[in-house]
């Protein structure tokens, strides 16, 4: 809720907060790049989440296997390409600056790594991006202090 008005949709809320805290990109074109990265992540999440919610554990493992071996690597390859293209040689997705795309990727991969701890092994740029996010002082502090939970 902001100024008495409720805002639905988690991505809309995240985008709003990113703008409020200067994590959306420094200008309209950087914001478009951030959005392109976010949309690419959402493509992967839209495929993953229904599979992850399968209640039968045996069936869930069976249907997640092709996702992790064929579908997810394509999405991760696209994200690595975007990171290298938009990151200007740095380890963040857009212009060597931390944006909500980096935070969202970190969070998205927490979920996926819980299901398949090796899914990032072939994507060194993406692994380094996560490491750089973890190095941010306030994020590092949060990660040290947050309660451990299972998904």
C-alpha cells in the first residue's frame, strides 16, 4: 500500500520499489534493459513454478528433470548473454550497477538451486553475479542473519 492505495502483483510492486530506491536503472534505456532481463527470468519461472508445485514427489522429480536438462539451460544462456551485453564488462546485469534484476535473479536461483544444486554449473557469469550480490554489505548482513527455512 502506498499513500492509501493498494498495489497488486509482486512484479509491479518490485518495479515500483526499485524506482523508489534507485535500483531500476539510471535512465529509460537502462530501465528497458532491466525489464528485458526480468522478462527473461519470468519466462523461466513461468515454466518452473507449475512443475515445482506438483504434490506427488516422484512425479515432481520426473517432470523437473527435463526442465533442468533442456529448458532451464536455454533461459540461463539467454540471461548470461544479456548480462554480458548489458553489464558493460561488470558482474551486474546492467551497466556495472546493482539493479533489481540482480536481486530478482538471486532470489529466483535460490528457489531453483534448492531443487537442483548444479543448475548454474555451466554459467560462470551468472554464478559470479550471485557472488557479487552476496558481497553487498547490507545483503551480506541479511544473509548472515536470516532464519534458515526449507522451501
